[in-house]
């Protein structure tokens, strides 16, 4: 409670304009203090266990007993408790309403913001806001189209937020306008989202332009002197709904932004202040924009269906061509394997010229290589064409959808070809090596002479188709005479 008492005191002094507060991540400075206010601050800080130092406007350091109105104004430097601060940018601890507003304006990378005195925790689509001793996790939401790509600015320093997720409430979240910290966030969110739905912002950042036609200019509170009294909760939620509708889908954001800004310009047709104008016309402009978008979608759907049908036909044709290339390669590899096995069988059983066998096998391997190389070249060209034409012809498909509908089916057919070519060439290499070995082994062996056996001759002495050598016929005749 002592920490909360200190925060309440500092917020009270800031609202009464009796102190200037500058808050950092690990410390805060309270300046322009009179003596009584200085004593209240240091007494409350001492009770809370905070380290502090007291200085005057010239930088001279003071002790408690030296604080007098004659030496005022004073500046008190307060150090946040170290056990409640986290280094590394993951968690941001804030004490005062002024510090919270300052960090909302300049931004901070922390996902968890811990606010001392927050009674109603809530989550945006990118951050969580909770009390000092409470942890609130938020659900990650995919990034949307950056508003700076849709809103034209004349100023050198952009006032349009980089990401709308900081300023859009997460699904199921709500605010309590009785909590001052909730109101501060709502007013900053209102200011940021007003800029996100405009077409142009002037150099001063105070005028929002909606092209229409007719053209509309609305004044914006650049000092951010907004409160729950001037921006009701229902008006804030209407702007939340409009901005969420525009930026919920990155691919549709540009079309929706054009439709909403045009309807805003046509609804009132009179320049004025953005708060008053949005209170009267934003809800009706959003309804009209949704109707216009549905009508445009119905027209786009016809063209989309035709484009998808053409794409399906192209994918089918390309898959068929890849299949034909695979079939031709299979036929070439099978033919070469058959020729190779035939050559091996012929060389083993018949005396065939070795050079002729080698030449035939070489022709078969060359034919197969040319067939597979032509197929590989065709598939490589088609793949390169898909990569080059995808961002030009098929931008209406996301990368994931294009991969699922086009790249994946064709890749399956191409993988079949590559597997066939790999295993087929491996088998062909084995057969070709076998042919080479058989050719050289049989070339080095002497040819065998076929001589009829003596047993066959004895059993068939009168066969006219067997003629004996002269050296063997004479002894047989002499034995017959004896």
C-alpha cells in the first residue's frame, strides 16, 4: 500500500499542476515542488522504502531539515525498488499517470506493462497491461498491414503508428472508464486510430484529410487533451471496430481503407472536429463501407473463380507434362537396361566382337542420358518461370496458399522424375560396368576347340558326320586288320 500511496500522491500533484514529473524505466524525477509538497513526497517515499535525493533548481543537494520555502522550488529524484524492475526490455514498471502517457507516446518494446494503481487489467493485440504484482499474458496476433503504407503524411516525423495491434483491444477485452489509467490508454488509442483511417495528414499533424469525394478535413487534438468526458466509451468502441475491420486482414486492408475513408467523407460532408464528426457519422460510415465491400467482393469473386480455374488448369497441364517426361525417362532407362543385359548374355554365349558390344552399350547410355537431361532441363525451366511469375500473376494468393495449391502438387510430380532418374541411372551404371567387365574378361580368354570324345566315336563308328584326325584314324584301322 505504501507504493500505491506514493503513486496517488504524485498523480494528485501532477493533476493539480503543482509538480512536473518525468519518469524513466528505473527512476523518476519530481520537480517544481514547494517545500510542503517536497516534504510529503519524501516522507511517503521513505515509508515505501524508496531511495531519493533532494536538489534545488541550481543542482545543490539538500537534506530534509534544510527544506524551506525560501529555497524552493525543489526537485526530488526517486529510485524505483530494484526487486520490481526488470532489465532487458521484457517488462516495463510504471508508477505515475504522466509516465504511462509519456511511454504510450514514445513507445517501448516491452510486451508486459506493469502499472502501479491499475484496477482493471486489459490486453491489446500486442501488449498486456496489469498491476505491479500481477502477471497477465496476451495472445499473439499475426501482424497486419502497416498503416504508414496507406496514410500519406507531409511531416518529416510520422505521427501514424507503425502497428495497429498496439491500439486495438484483444478479443474479449474491455475497459473501465472509472479507472484513470484505462482512460489514458483509450485516449491515446483514439488518437492513433483516427490517424490510421484517414487518407492524408498535414505537416502539422493536426488535420486529417479524407479524399471522398467530396474532400473532408477534420481537426485533431494534437495536445491530446482528451478525457472520458469528450470521448465516450461507445464512441471509442466504434472507432475500435472500424479500425479492426480495416486492418484485420493484410491483403484486404488497402481496399477496406479506401472504402471506409470515402464513406466517412460522404457521410457528413462538412469540415469539423474529428471527435464530434466521428460521434455523429462513424457508425453509419462503417456500415456503408461494409456493404460496399461485400458488393465489391461479389464482383471480385467472379474474377477470382475464373482465375483459380485457369490456375488449376495450368497446374494440371504442368503436372501432366512432368509425368510425360518421367514416362519417357522410364522408357529410355528400361530400354538401355534391356540392351545392357542382352549384351551381357550374348557376350557370354556367343563370340561377338568386343568393340561392337561396347559401341552398342555406349549408344544406349548416351540415349538415356540425353532423354533424362532434356527432362531435367524442362522441369528446371518451368520451376524458374513459376518463381518469376508468381508475384506478377498470382499476387492474390498468399505464399502459403500458392505453395499448397501450385508448388506442392507440381513438386510431387517433379520428385518422381528425379527419383526415377537417380535410381535408373544407378542401375544403368551397374549394367554398363558389367558389360565392360564381361567384354574385357572374355577377350583375354583363349577360344576352346570342340573335339568329339572317344566314347562317342566308339559308339558311333559309322557316323558319316564325324571325321577323325589322321593321327587317330590309323591305329584304329591296324587293330581292325588284326
